C-alpha cells in the first residue's frame, strides 16, 4: 500500500477518534481523496516545481543532452492535454514544462478582445491563467489516480494481487510541471513588478520571465520599435522578483532575464554615470552621438561630455534616443552578463532567425565571463522555419562549392522543392535544431511560445472546411473522432475527461446507495 495513502488513512482514523462524530467518514475514501489532491495551494506547486527546475538545470550542466522543453498554453485544457500526450507516449512528464505566453494572453484572454503583444491586456489575467492551468493539471492527477483507485478497489474485492496497482499509485508521475510565466516588462515600475510577481507565484509559478523593454512601450520581441531600459532599471526588477520569491518562501524560484537588444535600436533615457567605466557609462557608449560646440548647439538641446568631447545624443521626434548601428550584439552580451551578475538564473535572447551559429556566437562571449550561462530559447512561430533552414542549407552548399543552380534562392519556399535533396537536408536541420542548440549554444530550455494558437486555428479550419462542405459529419468522424479512438487519446471520452467518473465516485462516497450517478448503462460514452 502507498506510504502516503497509508499515512493518510492513519491520520483520518486518528481524527475520527478525536472528534467522535465522524462515523460517516470512511478512512480509505478520505485518504484516497487526499492522495488525489497532493498540492493544496499554488505555493505548494511553486516550491515543488522550483526544485524540479533547479535539478534540471544541474542535470543540464552535467550533460547538455538533458535539455528541457515546453509548449505554450493559452488555456488550462491545452496544458492538460499536453501533459496527457507527454505521459502517454513517453511515460513521464520529466524535463517537460508549460510556457505561459504574454502574447497569447493578450491575443486570446483579454477582456478587451484580441490585442497585440504590447502589455495592454489586464495584468491580472496572467496569474489567473496560471491558476487555471494548475487547476486542470491537478484535475488530471485526480482523474488518473481515481482510475487507479477504481482498479485497486476492484482487485481487492476480487481477492487479486494488488501490488502492481499500488506501485502505480505510489510512483505516480504528476501532471503538475513547472510553468515559465511571462511577466512582459513588469507592467509598471519595480513595485508593480513585485506585486504582480507575488500573485503569479501564489498561483503556482516557479519561474518568472522578465524582459528589458520599457514597460509602457513594450513590443512583441519579433516586431519593430523595441525600446530597452538602462541596466539599473532592469536590475531593480530582478531584485523585486527575487524579493517576492523569498517573501513567499519559494527559495528555489527561477528568474529568466530576457534581452531584446539584438533587435532593439532605441532607449527611453540616458542613465547617470558616476565614474568612467561604470555600468551607466557602458550603456551611454552605445548611444548614437554627434560632436557639437556650444556655438552650433541648438536651443534646448541635451548635451553630454563624452570621452572629453561635447556631444549631442541623437534623439528622435518622439524623444527616444538611438543606439549606434552594429552595437546590438555587444549590448546583448552586456545585458546577459549583467543580469547573471545581478540575480538572474537563466537568459533569453530574442533572435531574428533560428540559427545555431548566431546563438552560439553570443553565448560563447557571455560564457567568457559567466561559464554556466544557460538559455531559454524561443523556437518561435514568428520564424519561417522551412525557409530559414533551406536558406542555411543553400548557404552551406555554396560555401562547399556545391552546384545549386537548380534552386531559385529567391523562391526557396516553393512546393517544387518539397521532396528534393534541399528539402531533406533542411528538414534534418529542423529536426536536430534543439539538440544542436543545446549542445553547441547553451540552450537549457526550448519552448514554442504560441504553437497551440496555430494548431487550434489549423484544426478548426480543417474541420470547418469539411463539415460545412460535402463531407458533412464525415469530416468529424474521420478527421477527428476516428483518429482519437485509434490513437487512444483519453479525451475521446470527453465526459470522463471533464470529471464525470470522478464526480460519480465522489457522489458514492458522499451519499452511498443514494448517489445519482451519470455513468450507468445508458451513458453513450460506453460506445467507446
């Protein structure tokens, strides 16, 4: 019998004796329900999953093939089905997380309706989604364990050996996994970041991802117009997040520091430098400047003394300052090193394309100062993966002197190239991208921010195309249900997935023979 289950039985038995009037409460039923609800609060989840992440980070440091992965979820059901699939096909949720994307919260969960990824959505919708995801993951635990307990009861009643069933219960691999939660740029100043972080941790988040953009001018990492903040401002938010973790007792909480400097060309303000070579002066060095004299300076110009000269920082009509061209990689490296020196645990570098060599070039420079630097990398749907890898293969073939005259480099997405040597080589590169990037470029965690946004759109599109056309019900029967049945997807029994069997067992526990249950002979789910 499961140690936790047995301990719960003993506890309930003691409580019954103590209170004296709990005769209707079954020790085994109560213990069963307690075992099915391992995590009582979001803080329990945050502490549990933070330890998982810390161990995974250590495992990766020892072996780069031990990288981790996640898919973005915009609803608790999506997260639940992700974990169901992972367990079904691989037997475990190990090394698997859920990513909570601010982009998808903005696009799909805001009360304003669909919004761009510019921090315009209600910030409270982020912790609410975290709580929702964990509600669904905890329900998955309860449902699967309930099935095991049904097996256990049936085996006990039949006088059969129950050791294998007990082992499944005792060694149950929870669907509850770490969430890396996107807090954008903090939704305000450092106090606002601290307050929101606390809500996110209390909902269950063990890892907070924060970016170095200006919070009130935040842009999607794959759009133009990104405005970064001086390091001192970003460090304040890193501090705020760490204090929130410590206040709530999540000692292993993880901070992911994202830099958008690779694609950002603007800053909102010039920091104050107290001495040459300090952090502020390094940031100021990157700003585009023009040498001036007092005589040719304009009225109301902002002037600086820089490297012994009087200069005017280049300022746009909107008041933003512009960085010098070709400083972006140097800014990325400084951002990352500074973040790791000031409390960040993992790095996130937004890149323009999925190019292992480009990522490696930056990470190698960071590792010169921070040898254990590790990345969370966005395998973004904003990349055209097919086109990018076909371009990379063509470039490699050109370098090797291979004849590429049969390919039009301006039309590499053409379906004419499907099934060709180019297509095969590019697909191999895509297949190996994660393991290559983890081995060569320090990527600890691979995530896809909004895959389920696209899969939902695609599957609904395909169903609607057939259902409203000549296929009618065949579109659903063949395109959806038949596939679910043959793949053994638990969700085909949607009543049970939504908790019908679990509810029936609860009714029986609560009401005995008076229970009105849904799972009788006339339940059409028996067809499955």
